[in-house]
């Protein structure tokens, strides 16, 4: 690729300002969007903020780019994605620091997300040349003798993507990389609280030979983003975020819609967990508290068999109490800030409501601004918000069970259904969980927070519809086109 430019980042921090990208070109229209350092609360940088007219231009550009993107050969799409893999690797420290600052993500988690960004683009590069069709046997009766059928998959057209704050790189990657592999132009609205990572991705895309207008990355208001939902020139809307996604679906008209709307993940620890209890505790702590619990598949409900409950409770309480909270730049920090003080206040209110209802706090402490200590609650009332809703913070609820079927029923006692985890040594229980748990994915031998970027990922009920994971997303972003050929008479 011949357009490679020097990074915009300042040494030791973010650039003073970032443009948005309209039809593949950087536009420093203003510096209206202030991005805060989530730990210090101070301004970290400023970002150009698009208006309604700019959003409209981006949609028009993507719509016009449809033929050129569809005509881009698969090997050329692969080359674009491989260029991104190379450049993200070269800019890994910058990307991790951006996450640390704009999202308050502990630096260890930030490096992990950068690695997943690279993985997702690498997987998409491989899939770009494997979008295959099928030959269909049409000669099923005397009437159809001499007819042959074939199906290929073609790009669906212009796509709109709306992403949340908690994974500013990898949730963008899970929409952008499959779109490029499939040959779809797109318009992306990143979260206003964490736009920098997406704009660095756009800067790298601008170095490539993608057709004119093939992509736009435009931070904008939710009101102005309504066009991304409602405009009929958009063929597919992919939204990751809260339950407002159902309203977006209702307003989307005829376009295809995929939604990932969060979770309330349960993890069952059986009487024979199939692993050393110390390992189970280590994984539960990771699943519940990594990146301050701000993950759709964070472990929120721990349902442990009565035989292991006392030991698990003791070990888990001690492990949670030892978690270090503080500056996300410090490699020793495990729990950093949540995204803003309003979120921390909401989470704290839910904790206090649960305690008033009879829950016991085994670990945790007082909130300070948007810093909330890792909290472990026991015997939480099942009608409490912290039990029933998505907490999206460093909180887990612990309870015991006697019968495995009861544990499965409790795990299913939720409006959400994204992923669930099961620690068990019994194959029959593992298979029963796979059959009975009403979720998009069951993880046996680990926490529900486990995800590999090529696996189908998504949920049921209030957790959304459709699946991400590169190949699954490519399937959503392409349509089957049939060819029928009649043999010469």
C-alpha cells in the first residue's frame, strides 16, 4: 500500500485532535467532541464531530461505492485486511494507550484487546478468499431434467455500524473487517465517549486502495445517527449496545438488522467442577472483573453446588478482596474506572438496594467518583436489579444449589441469553447444559466471558439477534444469488 503516513499520535499520549473520515478522507471540520481521560477526568483530546449533513454525505458515498466494492477482487480485499494487520501490529502500543486513556481500560486488558483487533482482521483476511457458494442438483423430477443450479454469495450493499464504548477496537473490528472481506461499503458511528480507537483504524484504512467512498467513520449525535437506521440506501444495520436496539430495529424498515444487546451471564460450578477449585476461582475472578466488568459476557451470577460452596466462597472472597484498583496505566491495576460517574452511581445504587433486600457484601467498598471496588454479593434477591439486569460493572452475585436441573433453571431465569459457563466433570451435565440453557453459547470448563473471534457470537431473547464472529458476519453481509442453466436442447 502506497499511502502509509506517519502516526498522528504524540509521544506518550494521544494527538491533540483527530479528524473524522468521510468517504475515506480525513476531515478536520472542527474539534467539537471532547474526549476525557476516564481515570483523571481531564480532557485527553478533541475529535471532529459530524453533523446531520455529513452523515447524509457518508451514506450517499457508501451507496455510490457499492459497485466498486463488489467488483473488488477477493485477493484485493485480503490485501487490504493484511495491510491493516501489519499496521495495527506496528501501532500496537499507541492503540493500547488510546484504550487505556479513552476507555479507562487497565493496560493489560488494553494490550489484550489490541491483540484481538489484529486477530479479527487476520481471520477476515483469510475468509475474504473463502466466500463460497454451492452446486444444487435440480434434476429432481422428469420436468427438471437438463437443468443445473449454482448459488454464489454477493455483497448485500452499504452497511451502517453503531458500536459501544466498552471495546472501542474489537467491536469495531467485528463489523469493519467482515464488511471489507464481503465487499460491502460502510458508515461507522463509534461511541462518542471512546471514538479515538475507531479513528485510528480509519487512518489505517485510508492508507489502502479501497474504492472511493468505501468507508466513513463519523462520531456524531444519536439524533443525527438516526439516518444510519432509517435511510433506505442502507442494506444492513449492525448495532451493538443497549436495549434501545429493539427500537432501532422497529425503525429500520426493510433493511437487515443484527443486534448484540448485552447479557446477564451465569456461571454454574458443579459438585465436581472438573478443575482445581483454585483454577475455577481464578477464572471466575477474571470473568467477573476484567476491564471493570464492562463486558456483555461478564460473569454476573455464580451458581455453585452446595458441596463446593463453602470452599469456593472462602477462596473467591479472598481473591476479590486482593484485586488492585487504580490507575489503568499501572500494570498492577486489575480494576480501573467505569466509563463515567453516572454509571458508577447507578451500579452503587443497585448494590445498596440489594443489601437492603438482604444481600450480604462479601467483598467491595465505597465508591469514589467513577472508581468502584470489585464487589462480591451473596444471597441477592432474585428480583433485585443487580441480579436481573445487566450490571456492566465490577459486581458478581454468589448463590448455591443442590440439584443441577435447578441450577440450569436459575441460569435461564433471565430476560437475557448471551452466553453461560459451566464447570463440570460430568459429560452428561455438560451435554444437558448445552441442551437446556437458553443462550447463544455454552462454555464448558470456563467462564462465559471466553470468546474467540472466529466463533459465532450472539444471543437470544433480550440479548439480540444474529451472530457476529467473522464468518457469521460475512454471511449476514452477503446474499445468495441463484444461477439456473438449461442444457442445450
